[in-house]
């Protein structure tokens, strides 16, 4: 059981690093290249097991609520598309929360 906990901790660390390092071009759903290494680690993690992933996009409150909602959806989908392009076949859902929960 201890070994499983260590594995779970490592998985959490990989995902948290990707979240912390995820950057997009200003006002766009284009992932900054500096985010690729962390996302690649998440892709490898997903390819090693059959876990599903829920991506939730957020934005700040600059701009209209409708614009930010669309931007958050597009950004979540950009990450999903990136992971799929890396060979991930797991179930991935992409949701946008806009500026409601930054």
C-alpha cells in the first residue's frame, strides 16, 4: 500500500507541475512552448494508465464575461488537443468556467 501511495504522490506532483507551468499567449488559446515539458509528462502519465482527465479552463476578469467564457473553453480544448497529439487516448473532457472561478 505504501508503494501505491508513493506512486499517487508522484502522479499528483506531475499534474500539479503542469498546472503551475501552464501558460497561454495573451488573450489566445495558444499554449506557450514553456508549458510543453510539463504537459508531456502528463501525457506520459496518462499513457501509462487508463485514468480519465477533466480539464477546466479559467480566465481573469479582464474583458466581457462572454469573451472569457469562450476563451476558457478554447484553452481547455487546446490542452486536450495537445495531449491527444502526444498520443493520449484516455477519455478527456474539457470545460470552460470563464471568469466565474479564476
